[in-house]
C-alpha cells in the first residue's frame, strides 16, 4: 500500500532537504543527526512525576541509568527499556520520550539503561550491559517504589534485539524472572535474506545498507552474527521465554525477521501478539509527536504491558 499520508509528508520533507543517510556520515555526525531527528519526531516529551539519573557498575565500568517514576502509589511494576540506534548510535536521551510516555501510560517504573556502543565496544558488550542493567533494576526496584516481582523488558530496533537477547540470558541464568518482552521492529538475524530486506533500499529511509552498516560496526567478526545473543532467531530453543508483543512496520528491512521471530516464539509455545503497522517505515514508534501511527503503537505497547502487569498482580 502507499505511505500513510502523515508519513508521506515526512518523506517529502526528507526528499526536499536531500537528507544524507546516516551511514555516509562520520560517527559523531551520525550520532548527532540521529538524536536530532528522533527528538524532532517525538515532539514535546511528557512530564513525569520523578526522573532520576544514576550510575551502576556495569561489566566494563560504570554505566548510566535513568529511572522514570509516574505518579501513583507503589509498588509499581517495572519496565527496563533499551534504546535503538543499531548498537552504534543512541543514548538514554534517544529513548527519553518513549520512556516518559510508557511510564505514564502503563503506570510503571521505567528504567532506561545506557549500554556501551559499537564500534568502540563490540558484541557482546551491549547484551552484557543490558542484562546487568536488568539485574540492577530488580535489585534496586524497591528503592524507587518498584515491584521487583513484576518486571518486563522492551526496546526498539537494536533495543528490541537486546531485549530479546536479555530474555535468553535470563532464562539460561535462572533469572530474573521476566513477565513480558516488548520488541519493536527488532533485528533478529544477522544473516537474514528476506523479501523486506531486499526490497527496502530507499536512501531516504532506514534501508538494507543501514542494516549492514550497523552489523559491521557491532560485530568483531561476521561469525559472531550466528551467536543467539546477536541473532536471537538463531537460538536453538525459544521455549520458556516470556510472552511477547512484536511490532513491525510495512516499509522496514527488518519487518520480516521481526515477524519470523514472533512466529518462532509461537511455535515454541510462547504467547505472542504481533502487529504490522501499514504505510510507515522503521523508526515510526519514536515519532509519536508527529505520526498518529506512532502514537497508536506506543498506546498498544502501553495497553499490553498494563494488562500483563495487572494480571501478574492478581496472580494470573
């Protein structure tokens, strides 16, 4: 189908400005341009009752963490969220608007983990950091008014990849127990050769060259891409993982591998809800300030998490 009308307007502006692909920029330029574009698309961030910045001892040194606490009496359920950016771009600021919206809409403590970026820090630095962040969030939840027995993970793009990886790590480690995983257009297979990957080559959008650039930054060697923590679709066993909401976009090279991951979870007995948003491209989830589809997707994620946490509170 054609672009969503609102997304078409955005696309026309990109074309008029002849916006350069991030993979043609220096690393510093790409990081600055990515953050600026995300903040512009997100609109005015929502106020949250309390926002606290801290650091914790990560596997490779201190890491930043930001805790968003909405109004309301605790103990509140906890969402640990990982920002996107191809493991190369992004920071806690990248996911700030999303975390604020989810904290308010779900009524949960939202914890954003500032994991190490590539290419300075290759795989598996990012999943190691994110898993350490989940453990920290569980250990310190009560200090911030959170419920350490009701914890979910989520992320968009590379953050979705990392959320999926963390569920595999938690299962193998015997905990922490996670109630759900929110996977928004996640990378799931470094060796993917899908129709969506082949078809999406538009230089004005996130495309197959973007995907390859990020993987090249992230992995020390192509062989690392076969590791389940890099490519969760390649894990030999997906049973026993937490229920998932998988959100994909029609015009996204990662669309098919995200949907294949949803299928694999279902085949393994994991409860899954999945939705493909038509007419929009990769990144739309972070554009709730400018796209109705972005607002709808954030709303869907919030409703899913709210229901999941409420069911757990009643022992369901």
